[in-house]
């Protein structure tokens, strides 16, 4: 059994998180190794999803586990969405900040697995949320950018103040509804 190998998770302010990742053009042993290491990294960080740019790799793939074992999605595309859902999200790249964000409730995503087989999944609730959040990472979009203007300004202020070492507890409480979620970061 190969030893566990993890990456450090890139965090807010790292330019790699703002870049658009490139399509995977070859599914080979090196990619399988990357996926293994991303899964290890996701578990080490106690996350439920992790996109390649979050570990500094500019490739369009992400791993996830919402309680049914690790899965990978290569070159994913969300081909259809429906509904609307306000839900709190946490991002491994923006640690300890939950944001209430409105996104579609249901998504239909297509991509490829490590064998090159086509994958097509319709998901809602948390899994649907994970898919949208991770595809955003591949496009260089962080969850903060999915907030309405006023809330985005608040969230950016929290991140700025944190970087300066200020206590942001009061400000943070304005960013989520009263009901707190214990879902893992993605
Ligand atoms: Zn994230």
C-alpha cells in the first residue's frame, strides 16, 4: 500500500485560486496518483470536496465524498440546473467562514471517471451544492463571489480584517442565518 501523501490546501489570497483550470487531456497513472493524493488531502483537511486548483494544480478535476466513499469527476460540466436554495457553505480555501449563498437546488453534471468512462449524475441538496462549488473552483471563482453585493463586501471585510489580525466574530455573524450547519467544508 502506498504511503499517504497530502498537499497543503491553498487559501484565500493565493492567485492560483483565481485562475481558470485547463481540461485534463490524458487520464493516466500520474493523474490517478494526483487523485489519490487529493483524496488523502481532502480527508486530512476533513473536507467533503476538493478541486485541483485548491492544491495548486491547474486541471479540471475534483474529488468528493459526501458519505459514500471517495469519487472523482474529471472535466466536469454542469449541463442543467433547476430551482433555488439558500444554504450555508464552507470552503477549505477560506477556513472557518460559513456563508449563506443562493444557488440552484438541483444540478445535472457530466464528466469522466479515472477509467475514462462518462459519468452523468443528477444531484440536489448538499451533493448538488458540492458540484457547483467545485466547478466554480475550476473556473477560478470562490464562494465569496456568489454573494449579493452587500454581503460580499461584508465577507471581504472579514477576510481583510482577519489578515490584519482583528477579531471578526461580530461581523461574521451577519453572513449566515441563525441555523448553523455542521457540514464539511468543500
Ligand atoms: Zn471551496
